[in-house]
C-alpha cells in the first residue's frame, strides 16, 4: 500500500479503527457490496450490518458476494433510500446504536450512471446517521465531484459537515490535490463522547 492510502482504503482504515466485534454498522449505499462485506468482516459473527440501496440489482449482487464470503447471515439488506434510515430503525425495533455509518456516494459502478445519490436525500440521511450513531461512533462519506451533480452534492456534504457544532462532532476532510481529474473527497465525522467537555475540563 502507498504511504498515503487511496481514498476508499482510508475510509475503511478509519471505520475499521472504530468498529469492534459485536457492533452494529450501517452501509448507507450498498452498491456492489465491497463496503458491506468489509463491515461484515469487522463486526464479526456476533455483530450485525444493515445495508441500504434503492437498486435491487445492487442488493442482489451484494447478497451473492456476501454468500460467497460466508457473511450473508450477519447482514440485513434493505431496499430503501437512506433518507428513510431513521424510520427504518424505529420500525425495526433495533435498539443498538451503530458504531459506524459508511456513505459512498454517486452511481453504481457497472450500473445505470443516471441513478445517483442526491444532495437533498443525502443530507437527510446524514442527519439521521448523526443522531443514530453511538457516542464514539464514526461516519464516513466518499463524494465524487467528477460526474454531473457530483460537485453540488460534494458542496452540500462539506457545508453540512462544516456547520456541525464542534462540541458535538469532529469533522475532517481528505482529498488529493494534484490530480488531472476532479478527485473524490473523504469526509469523516466522529461523534464526541457525551461528556467529552466535562472529561477534558476536569483533566
Ligand atoms: C458508489 S455506489 C456504492 C458503492 C459501494 N459502497 C461498494 O462498496 O460497492 C452508490 C450507490 O448508492 C445507491 N443510491 C443512490 N441513491 C440512494 C439512496 N437514496 N439511498 C441509498 N442508496 C442510494 C446507488 O444505487 C449505488 O448503488
């Protein structure tokens, strides 16, 4: 691996550091299931992953991938937009809080490039993810400015992350600078422990 990891590897590295065996994790954009499989490996046999996508073909490909890897049992695949994340959680009765939520925006590689994530629904999902994620949890978003609609969505995600109160979350972004094409951007949001200020203040 390069000294500076590629952006999808970096997202997995950070998520991997947050997620522990037995955790609940969410893949908010299942796609071809690479991140879903990664999360399923990290949570282990006692953990659980919930994956959402609006395209049945994506969920089918992912189900097959997970079955091949022996990971199917620990993943719930949901054919719904991530903007319904909150409602899905309330209806499902799942009480555990997710330790991590991964977003990989844009279109399905090998699928219909006209079906893309959209700023309005992405922002709803990010709000839901932030309210659901555990106190020491992590959200990652990989956004792609290289396709039509991509720059607007990246702008909306950056603005959303910038506006988060610093006492609630730590938001960062990572992007390659010297690329010939618009480079994807990784935005990561770490929730603070609820008593983070008190603990720091007393130290
Ligand atoms: C770049 S792909 C995800 C790649 C995936 N993480 C992987 O590891 O293969 C983006 C996915 O987002 C899905 N998508 C688009 N709008 C969505 C929405 N509102 N909710 C959930 N998924 C959505 C697309 O169908 C597509 O499969």
